[in-house]
C-alpha cells in the first residue's frame, strides 16, 4: 500500500445498470443508517457520492484505495458489463476484500468470469445475507455487540430491504439472460470483417424476374461490392442456377443462416411487396446488429418504413432499376455500410 494511504471503515459498492444501481442505493441506506448507524461506516456509491463537476475517475480511484471491503452488485443484466470486472480488478490491486452479491442471478453464471474464485453471497438467502453483515462487522470492528444481537438486527433489516426492492426484484425475476447459444446456428461463433451477404427473393418472384435478378447479382452487383472492399460476397443467388432447384430446405436454412451470422454486412434487395425469406433475413440481420442496407422498390412493410432513420446500423434506399443499386454503391463506397457519420 502506498505511504499515506490508510484503510477506512468504508465499503465500495459497485453497480452497473439501473437495477443494480437501485440495489446499491438501498444497500448503502441499510448499512449506514439502519444496521451500522453511528459507527462511522461509509458505503460509497458513485451515483450518490460524487459531486457534480468532480473528476469522477480520480474520485473513484481514491475511494477504492481507502476502502476495506468492496461489494459487487451483480444481476442478470450486468453479468457481461466490463465496468463490474474492471472495478473488481481494481479492488484486488488495492487489497480490497471483494464480495460478489448475486441478485436473481445463479452462482453458476460466474464460472467463466474473473471473480469466480471469490466467495459469493446470494441476496435471496437470508442466512447468507446475515452472515455477510456479521463478516463486515468482524472485518471492520464496527459494533461491540454479540453475534446473536447483530444477527437479529440483520434479520430484521433484511426484510426491510427486500420490501424496499420488491419492484426491482420482481422485474429481475422476470428477466432472462440473453444467451448467445440461442442465436441460430450456435456453431458459428465469429464474424469476419468486410464480408457481405446478398439477400433477395427467390421463390416469391416470377421466373423471368428471378433470372434477371440472378444475372445482375452474380455479375454487376458482386463486382461492385468487391471493388469497394468486400473480400467475400455470399448469396444463395450465386449457387442456384435454376429457380426452384434446391438441395433441401434444411440444408438451405443451415447454409443461409450460417453465412448471415458469419458476415459483418448484409445487402437486401426487396423488389416486390410479397412475403419472402428476405424479410426474415432482414430481421435476423437487425437482431444481430449487422451493417444492413436495404434497396426496395415498393413501400417497405410497416416495421421497416423508418428503420433507416431510427436504427443506426440500417440504411434504406429506393430504386427503380438494378443499375440504381450499383450507382449508389459506387458513389458511396464502403461508407454506405458504416454507421451514421458524426461529421454530418
């Protein structure tokens, strides 16, 4: 420890996300005002204890250095939040005893995280919560009372904080963790930069229209995309010579969604107002935050009408003939597939 820095009776409470912040705030109130009132305990919560205009970074660093205990308020919402693990690492560096407090979050979720080895506390276990209070008192020598008396106080106040947080706890209970395994197909785990998937109707348009679209996509469009910097241009249009000739729907699904998940960009052509797999692929691309450009002739379906204005990674363009698509690509280059330009 650096010279001049002394550990105080201070708990550094780490949060990330609205639910976690509410829990940290109520925990501060409970510890400072209800359980350890009059002992001089400070429970630092950044949202509440950093004044406006203060250098927040240096303030947090100072608070960490002078804290004896750190509590990480971990919920389903912030399991992957970098800030939680950054502050956990800083606590370790400064010799701060670190307690992961799990709220509506199973301990198994920490198995592949940097704090897996820390003894965790399940907020929903009254016994574990009471033990945490006793351990805090032992570590800081806050109250000269018997263990039985402190446990009785902690049990009473435990009911109080659960009641204060009942709405937050209810919301968390109804929340499921977004698990990447559920994004089909689960064997695709990487994205290759500067690759693009061309999506267009196949069975839902007429034979002549399909042949014209296939010729255009396989030649002019593919060359234009390669010229502006795409190393791979993928599309089932390039593979199927005759409309309606498929190796099987299962193979097509596996192939198409695998390619969609692996690329970083999608170009969708929507020439007719018809139910088509292109709309499914557009929805998939939006959900995975792909760089998505939609070229359309008719009015887009209701949910996509304003997508180009409201979803940062989506752009929409109306076209009359296929050469319009090529011209837009040539005029804009790779910039057409990037997010909103801050200089605009």
